[in-house]
């Protein structure tokens, strides 16, 4: 992968620096058109993860309790 920048004329460099130095627009925080994934809501993982943690916790607790009852 080539990470070198293309040669730019001084006018292009100045334009690029002006674009980069613009502050973020907090008044209109809409996602860019180039980022459609930013508009989609998150998947259901945030609902499943607590359930998985509780089930794993119960399984570990059951193993610890049952392993202590040996002969």
C-alpha cells in the first residue's frame, strides 16, 4: 500500500489545509453521505450481551458449587 501523498500544487495544498482546519459543525451533526453505516441503528448485540454475561455467570457459579461437593 502506497502511503505517499500525490504531489500537490501550492494552491491545492492551501485548499486542503483550509478544509482540514475547519471546525466541526456541531449545529448539524448529520453523518456524511459517504458514511451510510453511521445512519443505521446499532444491531441487537447490546441487548444480547448482558444476557450472555448472566448465563455465563450462573454457569461458573454452578460449576464452583458442584465441584466442592466431591467425596
